[in-house]
């Protein structure tokens, strides 16, 4: 079904090719293949277990009895710890013994190591620190668990995996305190270390294990014959109902789903049941005191105990069996069995599935077995017998086909898979259209997935994952694991073949491939850029170049990074990367070209923090868009920057005006006034001198003189007028009856007569000095007229004072002013003299109840000829 093409230059290239079942019929003798399919089954009660070899003649030279070994689940890599005088080295291998990478440690004592769900290797040191490395041996991060762990030191460490897809670990300190990390796949900042409750006993536990239950994680710890369930806030003693009195537990095993537990004591007594210890499934005395090297659950089906020369398998009933062990072995529990690794071979042990039993068990009368026999008779030229078998299971034919398909998925050997799929293909030809679509869909999907699985199981790849494990992981995760091993050609083929969405498949593979490619120092930077660009163009997917350029920059290949960034489609990412590379000019040009003002502001802010003022101002030469945006920004947030920019452009007027604006504090004084600053005024004065701006220069000089006058007034009179305008200063002096000082200031600043009269008028009226106001009005002819005098007296409700000024007002305003004072008769006379019939009608309307005034108004109207 799957063929391997070529291997060249230490790079594995694969080609998935589809071959129809019909093409394989001439190559496989179904009867011969299936007759030996159950030869390696071992009975365990009513069920069977199967032990088959994944790989033989492993490529490594490792004695597992001398080194600590940890295996990642789902057919993952193997980490082997080597100790020598030169330090500690961890080699990472595939399950074929092919070395993937190595990690060298300068010092420290490693207490434990294990794999996360995403195949990252975690090493725990006795000082409470943890290192995380990738499959390629690259350090991802290092961190301290907690200060409490560091202070009391780590004594033991255990890792765990769950059926829910997360993994973690727990450590026990020298004070017998437990700390748990329930999800070790998080990044450095988000890893949470949870302290568990204290162990009730001060004695060191004889054995302990991590108990994951749903989203919570606890600890099972045995102290001699006592067992405790340790949670974050309490430690609960557990009472176990077992036949043996006071067993001294020596090992605990928890199933991957956290629902089953098994324990063995120092004398070989086994107890197994539910993890809440309310139900006992089996109790058995092996009557052996031999040391148990490892005890693990095979899914939830049976328990595997590893001894020196054999494995002891204990089912959940009364049944058990022994399997021989040729050399030192290491067990790794999986969701559907147990993986066995030795120095020479890799095996898998699991319970034979119900679908496989239905088809391949001797004398099975299940529909799948009969369909299988029918196909064998058909191939043996006994068509009439094949017809009889098919007719016999006609009503059960869909189930028979499904059993064959499911049995094929459970098999590891491609020849057995092919034989079972041929039987299924034979049977689905007899199905009606109403049921055939679902069966065909299952058949096609199983064939597609088996093609992929058989490829990744090849020795050159070394991922012996089962169909059930693959179903749990999903195609995307399997593809990630191929990427982790840098088998990019196969990963790309799998993406195309399984039609994985580009974001999770093709794009991801090409991005990771490119990041590795830029690290190849044997190829020039230009050649690598061309290779990557051509590969991306041929792929037909849009890929971000930013992360690839970032890797190139870390490798010291700045030219390569720049070449790749030219093809980045997202300008914001492109600009950010250019800033990281300190190529500020190019970053600014790219930001301006994007017409994104916010992006331009971000670049300018970044440059401002790294460059001096002179260099910063030079960037605006020949960049009018950036200069305009910067001016807008400075007007709101950075006035000093705006002044510097104006100076750079020789815009003395704009610089001076901005300095003049800055001469007033942003915050008002206690009286709510903006107080100008002499220093800023001097700077503005200098800008206007440089620009030869005489008018603006005069304004600044006058403002500076006014400030000095106000400061003198504050010292002499105790009047705080600093920050006031000239008009308000004179107004306040009049209110304080400092009329001579006001006159002098008027002359000093050449204030116009009209403004001065307004200031004095308002000041005298505010303090109700109407006598002085009258004298002031008679000094000379008023430049503002006399109507303001009358109106301000009316505002102050001083109507008699107002009447003094009305005769000197213009004729057209007299009537209205008299009406405001309430002198209606004079108002009527003023209206009559102006022949203003409208005003007379208004007076009559408002004062019609006054008979004398009404008669007078009517007479006036009659004389004016108005009705």
C-alpha cells in the first residue's frame, strides 16, 4: 500500500502512492496470510493478548540496565541519560535506535526526566529547577519551580500522562512534601506549581504515584501498610478491603484514564481495582519476593509486572500468564497497551480487540469471520461456497464488512491489513446503495490512514503508532511530530494526502522547514533566500516571512533576513522585524508606504527611544508625510519635539509660536490663571529674532514687560496679577482704586483710549464708585460713547445714575434706555422726537393700564398721523 522512494544525503524522501485493492490481489495469498495472523496470540482468560515486534536490530549501542531511560507515549522518542566525568549528556533517539539529538549539561544533579504531551523533554534538578528542551535538543526555557522546592530540595520526581491529552509531573522533597504541575505543556510564565497538603506521617513513603482525575490531580502515597490520598488542602487516609493483613506496599500503578489503580507489596501480593478504592477487581498472590522492576497498566485491560526474566500479566479476573523477557526492558504505558523497549528490539503488547477476535479467532462464527472465509473460498476457485457464505450472512453483511475494516486497522503488519481489507472490499460489493455509502466512507478513510501509518512506522521514520493512538492524536498532531523530527518531505506529503488545513499542515511544515534551512551555513545567504522563495511560490500558500527572518537574524545572517522580509505581506510584521534589526530608516519608509498613521507613530516612537535628538530630526528630511504626522502628534503630546522639528526646518515662526504657547504652564494656578514662564518667553524671543519677525518680537517683548510690571505690583501692593492680560490688570487696579498706577500702565503699554475707558468703566462700576465714574465721564469726550455708562448702571440696578448718561447717548437708543430704567414718559418723549411709532405702540402695550401715559402716547401717535 505504501512505498518508500529514496534516501540521499542523509535526508529521507518519501512518496505516498495509492494502489488499489484489485492490484494487490495477485500479490497476496489471503489464506496463507490470515492463517498465521493469530499465531502470536496468548490467552488471558476469555481474551487474548498479542505481543509483536515493531523494530529489531536497533541502531544504538545502549545498555538499558546502566542508564535511565524515558519513552514518550504514542510511539514518541526515547531519552537516555549518560553520566561521565565530563558531565551529564542526554541522547534522544527514535524507537529504532536512530539518534535524533543530544543535550549536554554542565552541572547539577538530575532527579527525573520525562516527556510532555507535545514531545518536549523536561529535566528536573535537585535544586528545584526544570529545563525544557525540544526533540532536537534545543533549550526552550529554564525556570525554578518554587522557592519552597529549592529550599527543601527534590528527592523524587514522577511524570504522568492522561487520556484527556495533558501531561505533568510531581516532585517529592526531602521533607516529604509534594508539589504538582498538572499541565507541563504551558509556557514558562503560565506553568502553575501547586503545593499539596502535608503527609500525615513523618516517615518516607515506600511508594507513591500521581492520580489524575478529570481536571484535578492528587497523590497516592503508601507509608508501610497505610495509604493516603493527598490533595491540595487535605490528606485523606484510604481504607482498602483486601484479603491480606497489613500489606507493605512497594509499587503503585495508575491507569492513563485515572480510573484504575494497582498495587503490589514486598511479598508479591497484588491488589487492583478502582482508583477510589471502593471496588476491588482482583487480588492475587504471586508467591514471589523477586524484585518488580516496573508495574504498568495496559490501557484498562490488564496489569504488566516486569521481572528480570519474564513479564507477569494479570487480568482483572482470576487469569494470568507469563511472557519471557530476553534482556533488560523498559515499559511505557499507552492508551491501548504497553510498549516494550530493550537494547535490541522494540515491541508492543496489547489486548486483542473484539473486532479482531470476531474475524481472526479460530472457529469464530461472527459475520466478519464468515465473510473472510467467503473471500478465501472465492480466491480458491470455490465460488459456490463463497456464494453460500455470503447468503448466510446477507442480513449481517454491513456488520461483517465493518468488522473486517476495523480488524485491519488494529493490525500492525501491512500484509494482514491488506488481506482483511480485501475481504471487506469483497463484501461491500454485495451491499445495497442505502447502506454502502457509510461503509465505503469508513473503508476509504481506513485505507488512507493506514497508508500514512505504515509510512511513519518504517524504520527510517521510527514512529510505531497504532491506529487507536493515531485516532486519539489526530492527523495534525502526527504531522507536528514529523516536523519535530525534521522529516519535512514526509510531513508535506502527509498534509497533501490527508488534506490537512494549510494553517495546521502545509504552511506550518514549510515555515519550520525554512527556519531550519536558514541555519544551514554551508549555503550562501542569497542561495538560501532563492530556495525558500521558490519553495513557497511553488507551494501556492501564503506564509509569513517574519519568523523565518527572525531566526536568520539570530543566526547572524542579516542579509538573508532582509531579503526574506522584502516578501512579507503584512507590513506591520515587516516593520516590527526591521526595527528589531535596527534598520530604522527602512522601517519608517515601509510604514509610510502602508498609509497606516498608527504604524508610523509606533515607528517614530521606537526610533525616538534609541536615537539622539539631532539624528532623530534628520529622519524627517525628504519625508513630508512623517513630518506632518509627527507635527500633529507633537501638538498634542510633545511640544518640545515640535519646536525641535521647526528649528530643523528653519520654521522660526512656528517654533516661536509654540514656545510662546509653552510659556504658559499646563496647570493653572490657585486662581485658575495660566502663568507664563520667563524662560520660555526668552526662547520664543530668540526664535523671532532669528526669523526677523518684528511684529511677533514686539508682542513677546510687551508680554515680558507686562510680567515684570505684574511682579512689581505684587511686591508693592500685594496684588497678585501675574498671568493676567493687560486689560484685566488695569481692571483690577481700578477696582483697588489705584487709578494713577492704572493711568501710568496705560501710557507705558500705549493702550488705546477705548480699551482703557472700558477697563475703568467696568472697574468703577464693580466697586460701585459711581461718583468717580461720573467725574471720569466728564473728563473729556468718551471714545466709547455714553451708552456703555448707562447700560452698566442699569446692570447694577442704579437707574438714577443711568438717567444721568442717557441724554448724552445717541437719539435712536434713548427710548430703549429709558424703558430699561422704567421712565416711560421720557421714553415716550424720546420715541416721539424720533417719530418712532413702533416704540410708542410697545409703550402703550406694556403700560396701557396707566391712563395718563396712555392718553399721552395716543396724542403723540395722533400728532404723528398714526392710528
